[in-house]
């Protein structure tokens, strides 16, 4: 899409990487509805958006979540993109499923979370910044449980902090971990990835992870 290339891997029983989607079903909480955004379509009414799915590292028996990447034909500054949950992942966190727990647990007090981590990749394959951008797609760690949320809207994330990049690396993590790795379905949706036409000088934003949090519905 333009100068950006999105990796996609497919086999007879699963897929990972990216697909593009026009699905709008934000009510069917099922694995069979894994291509819909929980916001019910694209950002700002767009017809299409990307869905990303992650696979686990089965070959090494660590079951770590393997990252997905977007590569650029020319190094550029990415000003940002919109992100949200998929309906499948949101439903799993809200209700639990045969593999994953309901976030908050039986009492609603479990400190559960789902996090998307974004890093810039330089032309040598290294990271452009020492610290990543972290976006919580769900957060149940608040002392007041009424503040717990699962993101249900498109949220703009400023990616210019990552500087001039040759690509982006995405990874996901969750508080719900089992014997075979992350139990929460590892999916997110992305729209309107915006690339600055020419690289510009970026003032990096201090030390530590840049955290973007939102307050959405439980």
C-alpha cells in the first residue's frame, strides 16, 4: 500500500501478519469473526483497514509472541495511525473463552491487561529508539474498577517519536499467560497509517516508555 509493505503468512489452519478488511460486525464474539474491528468498521468511516494476527514461537518451545512488521521502500517519518481492538479479542477479554480468561476474573478485581508494543526499525535492522511506544488495548489494573476498560474506539497514536524509520515492528503481550504462552487472542486493528512525505527532524520525547492510555467502556 503505497511505500508500505505488510507481511502476510498463511497455511491450511492459521495465518499471521496482516490482512485488509471491510468487516463491520462488532457484536459476534467468535473466532469466526476475527476480521472485524470492535469499533464497527474503519476509522473516521473508512471502508477498509488492517487486521494483524500474531503467532507464537512453537519451534523453540518458549511460546513467545513473534513480532509482525511493516517495511517501507524509503526511510520516512510515520506521523501516526489509528488503533483499536478486534471484535474477537474484545469479546474474549470481556467474557472469556475456551482458552482465555475473562479480564478482571470472577470478582472483577484481577489486574489484567493487553498491550501493543510498537518499535521503529532502522535500515540496519536495529531499533531507532531505546524505548518503544506502548498502547494498552485493555487495562484492568486500576484501584477503582469503574476505570477498567477495553478499547472500543479508534485511537490515534503519534508514531513520530520513533524518528526516521525503515519499518515498524509490532508485538503484543497480555497478563493472561498459560503453559503454551499468551492466552488472550493476539489481534489488533490499524487504520490510516500516515507517512510524512519527507523525513524531518524529530525531537525525541525523553526517557522511559511512551504510554498511551484511554478510558473506554468495560
